[in-house]
C-alpha cells in the first residue's frame, strides 16, 4: 500500500479506537456514577463528539483522494493513447537499417504507411531491405562517421521531403566496439564506438534538424541501459552516457520549436551487434596483445570464465526486438510522446531501477557478474 494511503488508514483507525474508548468510558462512568466533578463528563462528551466528526470528515477525505487517484490514472492512460493523424503524408529517416532495431523499424513503419527513408551502411543491407518492403520505402547508403556523406544525404533527403519537412528522425546506428576491462584497452579501442554512437549521431542530427523543425516533428535517439549504468568496460558505455546528455540538451533546446525529442534505452537484446561470438573474438585478439604483467594478473583462463558468466546471464537477454520498435512507434505517433523509454523487461525491472540505487549497491551487484582475477596483486 502506498505510504500516503497507509498513513491515512492508520489515522482513521486511531480515531475509531479513540471514539470507542471514549464511548466505553462514558458508559462506565454513567453506570458507576461515582462522585465525579461534572466537568469531567462534559470534557469526555466533547472529546467523543469531536472524534465522531473527525472520523466522518476523514472518511470523506479518503473517498475523494481515492477517486482523484483513479481519475488521474485513467486520464494518464488515455493521454498516452492519443495518436497523430495522416501518417501517410509523413516522412521519417532511420539510420542503421542493415539489421537489428533499424531494419525492423523500417519494415514496420513502411507497413504502417509512413514514407520511410532507410539509411544502410552496406549495399547488401539496402538490397535485402528493399526486397522486403513496398516501393514507397527508399534506401540510401550512409556512413554516419563521414561528414561529407552525411551532408550529401541531408541534401538528398531535403529534395525528397520538399515542403513537408521531416516528421521523424530515428538515430539508431551504433556499434558496441571492444567490450573488455579498461586496462586492456588503448585510446583507439575507444575511438570507434564514440565516433559512431556519439559523433555520428550528432552529425546526422545537426544536418537533419532544419527539416525536422520545418515539420515540427520528432527526434528519437536510441541510447542504452549502458547510458545509465557502466555495465562493461570500453567505449560503448561512455558513448551512450554522452548520448543521454546530448539528448537532454537537444530536447530542451527544441521545445520552443514544437519538436519533441525522445530517448530510448534498450536493455540486452539479441542482435548481430551483440553477438557473443564476435565479442569473445575481439577479446581474444586484444588478449594476445597484452603485456605479461596484465596476463598474469587476470590469468590465462579469464576469458573462459567470463564466457561462463555470460552464459549464465542469458535469461537477461531479450530475443524479441519489437519492444524497442514499439517505443519508437509511440514516440513518433503519440500526441504526448515520453521523454524516455525503457525497452525490455530487464531494463524496466533491473537496469533502470538499479541506476537510481546507491553506488555501493550497484558495484556489489555488477561485480558479481564479473569473473575473478587470478592474481590482482601481481603488479
């Protein structure tokens, strides 16, 4: 029971007991009729009447508070279901459509009737997507880390959308980079995920923003629970933390223009980018380059032990990608889009709540997921 309702219920119970006690006391005094001063019985009678009054008004107040809470809940639910109209004349631009969230989003929004412009990194990804969608969907090859490529693409999109502008920009392109302990890595290992996940996202946003402002549309940035908690070492987490900051400042800056900015924070999903085989291959490649001292500290079996831990966490991984696309859909089509969306049961139940907990609790739970070092004192 919520704290406010519990406190109110306790107060009413206390008043009820007080009134009952007062009534019993009056009855006893009347039966015994001892030589009591008249003012004693008068004070008890006044106290009894006040208790009855407070009990009556407290019950009414509780009734109205409950009614107000139910009404607010209904209105909040109803508000989230209100949708925009005429989506068939609206253009949306999605990055990272070769596979994963972006690919599913492009196919889903094409079926809904949007004019989808899907940006793919590879020709093969573009060809495969075209084969699964309507003639309305357009694809374009885009490397978000190439500034000239981004500028040319923005100009091409401008010619496509015309005076309608761009209703939706979905910044989905991203890479995990190398996921390994920090002291295994070099500056170059951090560079790729930060270039793609952060600078690429900013570059696309800045070039497309005039078109979104023209349509008073939506910007949707795909971040991660890794932007709320440093789950693994490497450049992925810093890039996603920075995306969260960019998203928040952009949301406030665009408020005056009628542009809504939302951030989606997926949990752990089974996608090509999160393939555990590729993650282990990258770790093994880095392991071969490590100094003897670091290898001694971690131990030869560290990667195998990490893999065992990873296998034990499979229950956290979401196999169905649709929750992320459903968040995109709400952010695109709701009259009242949310500022943040948590996608996936693990994000809602574990990662996001944990991000609000004290650092000591975060460290305790996250360190339990890591493999033990062989000899950390061998420095």
